[in-house]
C-alpha cells in the first residue's frame, strides 16, 4: 500500500491476545515499512529498466521473435510477417496500403521534344480547347478578382474556334440580395443570374470595347456567400459538379487557395480537368499578420495555401 498504509499500521497496538505490532508512539516502527516499500518501488524499475527498454520494446516495434521462441503448433494459423521477411521479399509500400482513388497519370513528353516545348495538355493556343475560368468575384464589384478574370476570358475567346468545339466559360459567384447590398454599389441589385449576366456583357461591350467577346463568351454562375469578417466571397457547394465531364478540358482557378479553403469534399480539380492553372491575386499572408497572433497564423496559412495549390493545380 506504500504511504497509504501509514494510518492503518499506526492503529495497531499491543493488546492482550493479539500479535505484537507497532504502536502509535513508535515513530521508527511506523516509518520503517514505508521506507522499505518506497525503496523497492524505486529500485525495481532501475534494476529491470534496461531489459525492458532495450529488449521488450524493441521486439514489439521491430516484430522480432523472442530469444527463446515457443514451439510452433502446426494447428495454429501463421502469424504476421516479420520485418526482415518483408525486406527480403522487397515489398513496396503500395502493397501494404489499401487501394487509393486513381488520379490521372502524368503526361509523357513526346519523343524528340525539347524541355521548353509545350505539352499537348497545356497548350492553350489550339482553337479547339475548352477553357473554364473560375473566379471569386464578379461585376459590378470593381475588384481585381472580378475585372482581371473577365478580361482574361475575353482575350482567350479570340483564340477559340466555335466550329471546332472550342469555347471559354467564365464562372462567377452569384450572391443573394442581402450580400449584394454589402458588396455592389448602392442601387445595384440583381434578382436573377440572367440580369447580372446582361450587365457583365454590357460592360465588355461599352467599357472594354470587346464586342466579339461580349457575344461569344459563355458566362455561368455558382451559388456563393459574402463573409464580412474576411471581406471575401466563398462558394457554397461543389463547383466541380457543375462542369460537364465532356467539357472538362482546361481550368484556370483565380485565387486557387481562396476557392479551396472551404471546398466541398469531392474529387480534386486535377482529377476533373486535363490541365489546371492557378493565378494568385491577393497576399493573404499580409492580411493575417494584422490579426491576433498574426505571425503564427501567417506561417500556418502559408503551408496550408501551398498544400492546397499543389494538390489542385498543375501550374501556379
């Protein structure tokens, strides 16, 4: 019982007909068994610790047989394979792990091609390519992620040939009336996606002076919400499911880290498209340093952004 036996042993007294024991007044008798118990508790791990630490645990971690193996019973099923047996058989890691979902394979460079040559999957100059541009803002909000992707899509339309199946699709976020009043200029609200699409095409025609692009550009919307705490728009649901499989060719993600922070669980962009390009716009690391514990948040955000961009983009 260790030190907890002190109160029990101190209640034993020399009474007639009972065996002799320590008395409450005998401090030496009372402390001697306690000291012996503590000595055994301290010396026992020291005496056996070397054998426990360096033999038993090593056998458990490395799946080694004990020094004196027990006779094997032919009626028992075989045990797990030993580490040295696995090394002898030269098994690969994929043989020990469960099957993972298959992603598209890397494209092989054609024979005789130079390192600077463009691979067929990433060649945007072909007129039959189908390009999807997904961004995080839309006009009439005059921000960089609304204007730059729109002009990029308008210029890429010039290189497409509709007769060969080539086209450019711009995916914009559509907000509800409450979020529109927070983001758009005063007095500008759209009841439907068609009304906002007409405004975007009119801006291309009147302000940008790109009549052909205003007519040929394919504009689609995805549901989104505006978060005042972040000052940003985030998609609601999985955007990838809105893209038909037969049109999933090339994708340009405007702010890929922003689009994937709260993305719906599902297949990655690289699994859907043949080639994915990410375009960075905002330095979110600087924004995070202005908050509480900003340096720690910026460091974590840096690695999170790199992880998501490498997992969803072929080129950033």
